[in-house]
C-alpha cells in the first residue's frame, strides 16, 4: 500500500530512535537489514514485481542459452522451424503462419493492457476492467493456439527425445521453452481475471489507488517481452 | 513524471507503440518469408528483436520514466548473462568438436 510508503516505522521522532530499544526476533532482523532506508522510490508492490521479473529473466535466459548450447553442438541438421511450423491454407504452404498470428495476438493483448492502466489511473473502472478482460481473452486465445501447435507437432511425431525431422534436441528445447512460456501466459490470464474482477467490484475505490493494475500490466508485458525473444531466437533463427 | 505515484501517459502514445510493434513483427516475419540467410538474416532478427524489446520495456513497462536507481537495478544484472552465453558457446564448440572427432 502506497499510503504506508513514507509512514514512520517503529519510532516516530528521530530523537527517540536512538533511545528506543531495537525490536527483537524477525521484526528486528528486517529492521536491522532495512536500516529504515528505502532504496527505490516506488511502491513495494512495483519494486517486488520488478525483482520477480528480473529473476524470471534469468530463468528464461538460461533456457534460451541451454537451447543455444545444444543447437551449436549438434552434428545432424537442426529441423527448419520455417518448415516445421508452416500451415497449409487453401493449397498454399505458408511458413510460420500460426506463430505470426500468435505474435500479433500477444502484441495486441499488450496494447489493450497498456490502455487499461491509463483508464485505471483515471478511476474509470468499468473500461479499465473491460480492457483487462479483453487482454485475458487474447491471452487465452494465445494459449489455445499454442495447444493446437503442440497437438500438431506431437501428431507429427515430435517428442522431447526425438523427432523425424532432425536433431533430437529440437523437441526438448521446443517443449521446455514454449511450455514454460505458455505456463506464464496461463498464470497471467488468471492473475488478470482476478485483478479485473476486483477493479470491477470497486475494491480499490476507497483508497483510490489503482497501481495494482499497472503492476499486473508489468507482468503481462513481460510475458509479451519473453515471446519477442522466443520468436526471434527459436522460430526465426 | 513522478515515479512515487502511478505512471500515467496518453493513450495515443500506447497506440503508436502498438502500431510500431505490429510493423516490426511484420518485418521480422518477412525476414523468414523472403528466405534471407546467413549474416543478413541473423543481424535483421537481432535488430528487430532488440527494437521490439526496447519499445515494450521503455513505454509499456514505463522504464523510460522510472528513476535511474530502479532502471539500473533491473536492466544491468541481465548483462551478466552475456558471460554465461560466451562460456556456453565455448563449451558447445568443444562438444561439437569432440562429437565430430569420435562419433563421425
């Protein structure tokens, strides 16, 4: 809560601070390490979301670097993603069509989320919640298309330990990276629905603080950001 | 823009970035569609990827308006991943060499 952001902690007057006994136990541990200082002048919620996203950056980067490592080390041809992920529409074979549509869906969901934040700060909670629900719906569409893509590949014989197109590491990289990303999108849909319903019910009206929407937006844009890297490094490379 | 409170920016800016992301994504799709290969392909992919990531982080995630203390705390640590990438590239190169030597 940003209302407590600059509130004094244990002692109210600076003169009393040196005389007052330090709190013991866990409270004391936190007080000692925090030293009553605040490094980031944003709400704790935003700071913590950013730190979580930083840790998530490392997780996804480790996956992508692992993928780079196995792809560089294979001695058999790597399956051509352009071919593997092509769709046949009306007799014409279009490379990466589904992936391109998924990319546009996810970018659009980021767009609606950004605008939802704007409405939320103007305390227009109905359009804000509606835009968040649109964002969640686009996210669900993305996951559905991913489920279709997975089913198609599994039907074609792609497994984490091998596939008919080439290097066996293709399957494990694909399922691990896109699966973990899809899990993030699914969690994000639930997260957005939760916040949207709270906004709609007027839970934040009393305090008038709608930063929860911006923080949920940070998570959602991060999911889009990760997809930018997956799209470039896994599908296009 | 005070960072202590919320980040509020005009909708027009978000719509502009949205459009730009669509254009950049179309361009990166066209890289594959027109079968660019080799260094041209890789540099275009990286360039478009970095531009898209930059727009999302700077505008959608409001990093352009946050205080520098937060910006550096979040954006600098991932650079250490470049070291990991370098080490793993060397490792992969070695694995590849060993495989070629003993299994081919």
